[in-house]
C-alpha cells in the first residue's frame, strides 16, 4: 500500500482566485442572511512521544489527498511547531522490534464523544517507514485525512493502542470540514457559517485561535482534495 498520496493537480492562480471569490461571495450572502435572521502483545514497553511539548497543543492541517501540512509544520497558538511523533516499538520483554511493517502502525483520534468527525483515508495515517534496527519509527509526512478532532491522538500498533504513553495532545482540522473524505463545494457553507459565527475550531485552518481571512487560502487550495 502506498505511503504517500498521489499529488493533486496544481490549481492555477486564476482558479484559486475564483474559488476565493466564491467563498467570499458565500460568506457575504450568508452574512446578509444572518443579519436578516492489538495484537497478542500488551505493548506495555512501547513509548510514543511528540516533539512539541504537550502544552503547545499543536493542530495538524490535513487534506484527504496528503496535500496538508507535514507533522513538522503543525500550527499552534504561538506559531509553527514540530509535532513529529516517534514510536519506540518493543516486545513485552522490552526488546526492540525491528523492521515492523509501517502500514501496521497508524494514528487514530482518542474516542471522546462529540469531539470530532475525523476521517482517515485507507492507510492514510500510517507510519513513515518500517521500524529501524532500534525498533523506532516516526510520523512526519502529511496524513491523508479529513474532518476535525479536538480529542487527542493515539498511536495504534496492529490494532492495539499504545496505552503506557498518554495520548498525544495533537488536534486536527481540514478543508474537508464535514469529514466525508473530500474537500469540495459542500464544505464551503460550513466555513462561511463559522466565519460569521462564534469561534469554530474546525474552520481555523491556519490555526491561530481565530477564523478570519488568513484561513481562506487553505480552504481555497484544498477544494478538490479527495482520498486517493
Ligand atoms: Ca467534505
Ligand atoms: Ca486562523
């Protein structure tokens, strides 16, 4: 299974401007409207850590086609931070597990009701590579995923969550606001409503704690992104 998504065709500047104009038009119209109205193992010896400190509370911008941000370029209230995740994979006897298959190690969001509509494409959150001789692998490449999540991120190995490490304080959002695996015109009204309404994390695509003009380029550039 491929690790990286296929590249989507590059939008022309003209089409980007057209989409931006469409988004602005919808926001304007809505504004006017609103104004009027596991494995057999326990994995207990494994550890999963994030480069950024937990209090940085990073936000990863994802697109279903893998065109979002790499984990090295996550957003935070204080700017870009490195949210690279490192897994030390060990047997229950704490022996490093070398050359463990990358596609059998993936990220999920913590199961907390009402905190997400996160959706991952097939093999869209798997590790960068098989574990090395020391049983180590990382997540740095952009994920292939959509939707949003304010719950934490969990490392899963062959279906079993790494439970000895606390879940990682990494949140997610995407131009695929409704979490159906494709960023398209149906996501724009959601953004437009958030733009005009109370703060909504899902639309803070260039994360800085506010939904404003700076978030629109990511929405515009993301339109058309789908799971491979
Ligand atoms: Ca969508
Ligand atoms: Ca923002």
